[in-house]
């Protein structure tokens, strides 16, 4: 998972765990209806909910199910008893009566109850009854509103189990009254239609290769391309540079795909090919030295800017700044605000992660005292929560520990996260940190360009390049974990990313290195919101354009509008596009109803196209491992992989033509997506408005169009 996304997810998880009684989320694959009564009792009593129901469609689709449900809210804003029949779902197509029996104690203040429906079926409900236990232990009928749905007003007395701002998420469900009933004159009927079902674990591994027409999955049609176009064709080798972190070039699924510089003799300490880089057999690392040392943490760009301009601008007002320095002053002001925000976020996140660690430690201590084991399953913990439901203190600690297990928040993982946040404070946000001490170059001189080392592999805290490279070009022929886009792709690792923000000097020189050494496509799965030396990078982008090299970069993971908030890299100068070889990519999902990945940046002008970037199965650093991750970082190499396919099978097409083919041949989806703004407001926009092309990249369509255009030449 992308580092920033993981951090944000942990913050969200923390707050959800703290506010579980105050917030409610509903998924687009289920809906419910609800009625509630206030309760007050000085002793523990039982209640019984009964209702009649039947389900049409389960025999054809096992995901279709219904249930009664009941939940007790308490005076301390926690959830008491809860049951939604998930372990005994209603699936029969015949009217039957079902029941839930639960408890109310002295801490209860509200009993919520109703029915629930899942997925694409037809669900009938009728004749609900609620019973409360009296002092003699007998169940007494408690009157509820419109219990048999006899009133002609739809859902009179009942509410939908959704709030108004989430109504659009469940628009696939329709409610009406039906003459088919258990008793009386009518029942409540709910129909679910066109709801996307969850993919199986195996399908998730290859979903982004699927075809929407054939598989109902909005992938890039790579499998279709191989089955119908490429199975009888021969391509030629194409070098794709991966500008990123150190890369696991020895991974079983990558080792045969790594570029080898045949013009260089290894380990002779001679620049045999005269390219200025000694012994660069597989690529180059701009963040290391010849002694084997390498940069682990880089400063944030805001820190670099403040470090450069503090002596000039600190404490100055705009009217005190000469006109020739005004642009630099504005950048300095933005950097100051950004760094202050980063410092506050670091502090808050560190506090939250330490709180999670406290939850895990305290949970382990408690469990050791009541149920000692080395490992616990969530079902075991759920059972303990039920057993200790009269002890809020024990319930709270076990619930917290269960949530930590659910989100894989082990003590070891949390300790690593805490250490990383401490390092961020000491290095990335520290004005006194010297990030170039290991490299030894003049960071302010773009012409001081012969630094680094040929060691492009190694264990780093942020092994990002390996997941990117696997998505792009994992071996298709070895029957191992992942299939990339083509075995004709050779990956050129160029290291210029560490934990922190990329230095513009390294970015510019890495692009030039890749161009000079034969790359036809360059993938850059990273970005930032400030740029100290944008001119150096723009010159390198123009250099790539002049040499017919296609550049592809990630659009960012801030759920932000790149048209409003500038994101680097980009191919605009003063809001004018200055090259035609540059593609910015947003991230899409496998769910047509939620097509834009929630984290993905977008922009009708500054994002060119979308590609799958959610739940991507790919290679992972270390002993031939694999992982599932997400981010525009994964969407970018998918576009790069398709671009490489075109350049492999149709090598006469230019970088400009390949970009246009990708833009023109993508798939249009007639769906609206929700966009959330910084102020918390939301709006629905058509998916086509999120990028310049309005499309998701498509390998099959791109190859068909490439064939057509190549014949016209």
C-alpha cells in the first residue's frame, strides 16, 4: 500500500474506533429499514424481535440474503447487543418467521430494530413483532408502528437505515409495497439491482487485466489483447526506465526482466561506454556513493525551500520584497505553511499510533489474564466480547485489540511506524538535516552531475520500486505470482526516490540518464506539491520530448483537484502545455459504481487518463514475496506497460502518437462519481470530467488503434 494512503487509513481507523457509536457507514451492497424505541430499565431484561420474510434470487446467487437486525445503544455512546443474522441469513423463497433474542441492561437507552437486504435480489418483509420481558419473565407484546406495512404511505413509522448524504450510495435499491404478503393486505418489498459484487480472492489478483464487456470488470483488457491480437505477433525489446527507489532486481518474477547494459564491463571501475557513469550494468542510483552508503531519508520540499530562503525572507512582509524575488517569496510562504501543516500532522499521527500501541499492549495484558494464548482469532475475541458484555471496561479493551488484529496492527508494525514518524521529524522536517552528506554533490549546481553509484538494489524502509516494477513487467512466462504487460519489456532501474520528497536535481538527471541510455518509456510513480527547481525538471522533460521518449507519472493520492492545486511532475508552464510526450494518471477501481479510487487526484486539465490503481496484486521486496497494494503509483505503470506494448509491436510510432492513441482508445464509462472537497462538501460529477480524456486506459483498444495508425504511415 502507498505509504501516505496507509498513514491516512490508520488515522481513519483510529477515529472510527473511538467514535463507533456516533458514526454509521453503509455500503452500496446492502440497505436496511429501522424503527427505534427509547428504553430504561433498572435490571437486565430480554427482548424478542420477530418478523416474516422471504428472499427471491438466492438460488441463482449465493450473495443474496436478508435478515432481521437489532442493536442496543447505551448511555456511554457505545453499542450494546447487536445481531443482524449474518451467521444465519434468511435465504428461503418461502414466507417464514424469524426471530432475534437479545438483552437490555441498566446502561441501555435505545433499541433499534428492523430488516436488512443484501445484493441483487427481491426481499419481502411482513408482520414484525417486538416483545419485552416483564418482571415475571414473560414476553409481553410491545406495540410498534406500522408493524405489518398495512399503511399506504411507504415505510410509515419506519426509517431507511441510511442518512441523507449517503442515499446515493444505495440508489440501486428500490422500496415499494407488494400484494404478496404473509398476513393482511400487503408487505414491504425491496429490490436490489445492478449492485457490484465483491470479487473473489483469485479474481482480485488479475482484475486489472480483465475486460468490462467480457468480464463485467473495468480492467484494461490485457487478457483480451493477448488472446485476440498478440498471440500471433512478435514484438521487439523496449526499455522502460523505472525512476523510483532501490529495486529488488533479484526477485524471481523480475530478475529476467532487468535491463543489462551490454556496453559496460561490470566491476572494472571503468566507464566503458563513456556515458559518464562507471559500471552502470543495470542502471544508476543518484542517492548513494561508491562506498555503498545510500540516502534513506530526504527532506520534504517545504523544508528545502525554507532552508534556502529563510535568511532572505524570514519575518518579511510582501511590501518589503523586491518584484524580482516575489515568485520566490510566494513559494517560501507556501512552503512555510506546508511545513507547519506537516509538523502538526506528524505530531497528531504519532499520538494516534502510540494510542494504538497502548490499545494492543493493554489488550494483550488483559487477555493473558483471562484467556492466555499466543494468537487470537477475531471470532474468539467476538465470543469474549459477548461473554463480558456486562463489563464495559473489559469489552472496550478486547474490542480495541480485535480491531488492531483486523487491521494487522501488531506491536512490531506499530513500533516501526512510530520509528518512521520519529525519523520524519528528525530528517524530512528538520532544517538542519544534511541530506546530501552521503552523496557529496553540490545540490545547487545542476551541472555537478557525476555522483551516485551503480548499486540499484538494497533493503530500504520504503521499497516502492518493486511493487511498481512487478505491475509493469513481471515475467509472464514463468508461471509465478504476477504477469506484467510484456516479456519484451526490460526494466531500467534509476534510483532517485527515498522516504521524503524527491530532489529536483535528482529528478532532472534521472530523466536524462534514462533517455541517454535507451529508455523509450519512463515511469515516475511519485510526486509532490512544491518544486524548488521546476525549471531543471522542465528542461529534462523537454529533453525527453526531443528524443522521442514518453514520460508517465502518477497523479497523486490526496483526492485533490490538480487543476486547482498544482502537483509535480507536470507538463504545464504558466498553465500552458509545453510538450506532447507526458501523461499524468489517476487511479480507478474494479467497482463500476465507485469507479474513481477514493484517494486519487483528478483534473480535467492536469490529469490525462485513469488506470486501475486499487487492490493491485504485485511483487514485493524480499525473498520473492508478493503483496496487494494501491495508489496512483500502480496506475502509472499500467499505462506505462500499455505504452511499452505499443512501442514494442509498433516501434515506428512516435511518443506523441503513442500518447494520443492511449488517450483516444480508452474506455468511457457513463457513471457519476462522488468528489469530496477540502471543506468537506461533496458533489457528484460524471467520470468523464475527472481527466482530459475522460477515460480509463485500454490495452486492447490501444493496440487496435495503433495497428490502424501504423498502416496509415
